[in-house]
């Protein structure tokens, strides 16, 4: 069994969908399907049960998934040890003003346990640069949220979080169990400065052109709501001051948590971090 084929299998087993796994692997679906069929032939057992809705693991597939993860983890450890011996001992990670995420803390503990000799440098950026300095060469890998222009970048989805509207607690809409974007029409929203990635701006403004204060950071967003009753959006689960309420927005697409790095960058420290992050952010 080749490590590449095992990576293909792990992607399908984690996504439980060939299309999503192919997108994650940046390949088309037919060669992925052929590789999995060849793997099943090699091991002499069906690994996946296929249906129009997706796939499920067979008992043999579940057993191989555990072993494949262990093998790939060991392979990444070998690569990192070699890279460290060759002098690659630092990794700069960019965060999007959200380093309190529990997934980030789990990732830090796990990565340190795997690679105690690697120094991880952290660069936290404001909300105007969703790539956290990646395009400017300021970081090796970014742990961020989408959407944004992905040209020239490799993107791995780690998690998808439902989104809610941030309102003052005394706002009449704050008493609702759920809202739609139409409920928020005509309200003032916070906006990002000119030049901010248009896909990013459009997502956090619910797909519409909005009027309201320009902000750059999380605390500026919070203060805009507190002082002016501005509408903001946030992933559910973020802690807010008691003067604020977060109400789920039913027709807002989930916020995707992403690991992003430069296309073609084969730094083993990045590969290992992304692999560990995939488990840490979904735990």
C-alpha cells in the first residue's frame, strides 16, 4: 500500500463522500474512485459501502482507517524529524483574531506533543486579511475562516460552524429563537475597510451591500453593537458580553474553518500541522 493511496482513503473515510474528498485532495473524482477500488482489491475486502447519499465504512474500512491514520502520522513524524535535522525548526502560523477557539488549544497541545523540537511562531491578524498574511509571505500556514479568493492557495476545511446575528440584549429581535436575513433588512451592519477581499466582505454582510461603521477587529465589532445597535455576525459558540445576544440565522451558510497554505509548498511541518488540525478542530 502506498502512502498516497492511504491518504486518499483517509480523506474519503473522513468526508464520507467521494466528491468532497476529491475537492479536499485537489483531484477529480474518477481517479480517486479508481484508487479506492484498487486499494480494496489489494486488501481483499470492501472498505466502503456506496450509496447516492455518500459512503459508509465497513468493519474492514473502520479497521483500516485506524491503521492508516497511524501510518500516515508516523510518516509525517519521519518527515518532520528529517526536516528538523536539516535545520527547518520553526513554523509561523497565522490566526484570524480567533486564537481562543478550543480547536486551536487542542491543536497546540497535540502539535507540541508530536514535535517538541519545533518552535511555532504565532501571528494574529485583524479581520481585514482572512489569509492572515499568507499572501504577503508573513506566515507559513493560516488557520482562518472563509470565504476568500483561493487563487494560488491550498485549502483544507477543518470544520463548519453555524452563524448567528450579534444584537444588543435589549433589541426586540434578541428574544427570537431564530432569524432570517430578511429579518435584518434595513438594519445597520458593520463593514470592513475598502480593499478587503470581496468574497469575505459579502459573506459577513449576508450577501448584500450594507451601511454601517467600518471595523477591523473583533472588539471593534463588539463595541459597534454595544454602542450603536449595529448588526454583526459571529460563529455560534463564541463568548459575548452579557449585554449582547447571539441569535442563529437560519439562511446564513455556515462559517468554514480552514487551514490554508501556499500551493506547492511541501514543507513537512505544514503537512503535519494540517493533519493534526483536522482531528483537533473536529473533536
